[in-house]
């Protein structure tokens, strides 16, 4: 039984399911592809999230701390504009990282082990019968 199946069996108590269901058996002789760029992306996403959000929120914090020479209305409108732009960039950045992470996770799943269900021939294949 593969390591992650054994882990699931211990944690969730589904050992009977692993033995009863032939779809969850790995294909013999299949070697998973080695990790590539997707693994590096998945490892860097938390760091990129923290650093990117810190860079996006820095202008909103700086405008409140640094002295401003002008009327209060101009200062408040500048704060509001910077806040709106920072929120827009933050939403875009989080969405971009989520999409990048989802793509890397899908590639990681595709590089994983093949299962017996993957070995069935297609009914509508171009090969003669």
C-alpha cells in the first residue's frame, strides 16, 4: 500500500475502502514524474503572499505617518484614493497568486502516480479491433 494510502487508512480508518475499491490501486510499473517548477511555485506562494501584501499596504501606511502640507480635504482625498488603489491591487494580487497556485497544484496532481482506472483502453479509439 502506498505511503499516502497507509496514512489515509490510519487517519480516516478507511483501509477496507482501499482494498475493496480497485480504482484506488496504483498502476504497477508507473513511476511518478520528478517535481519541477510547480513544486518551487507552491513553496514560494506563502512568502510571495506576505511580501506582496506588505508592499501593497506600505503606501497606505506611509501616507498616514508622513507629514502632509496641504488642506485636510486634499489629504483625506489622497488617503481615500491610495486606499482604493491598494485594495484593488490587493484583490488582484491575491487572485493572481490563487490562480498560480491552483495551476501548480493541478500540475503536481497530474505528475503523481497513475491508478488502475487510468489504464483502461478507450472505447472510441482509432485503433482497429
